[in-house]
C-alpha cells in the first residue's frame, strides 16, 4: 500500500476513536489495528512511525507501543 494511503487510513481510524467517550482511545485504536490490519500493514505502519511518523495523528504515534509486532 502506498505510504499516503496507509497514513490516511490510520488517521481516519484515529479520528473515529478520538470522538469516542472514555479514556481508553489508545487501547481501542491499537486493538482495531491488531484485529483488522494484516501483518504487512502493521509492519508498514510501525516502520513509518519509527521513521518519524510524518503525517500521522498524535494518537497513532502514541499507540505504537500497543500495536503488535508482526511475526516475521
């Protein structure tokens, strides 16, 4: 997937969870990514965050440690 598309998708999901009540948005965002993004997508997102996370919402970057590392 193109980096731009991946950033857009992650930001859309983050925007949704930011609007939800409660204080567990990071956990819920990470759970969604872990449940619905295939390993290659998670790897691409984590690599993008490690490279600085250009264009990503702060919630996405903050949730990085809660996103499961894909098994290689």
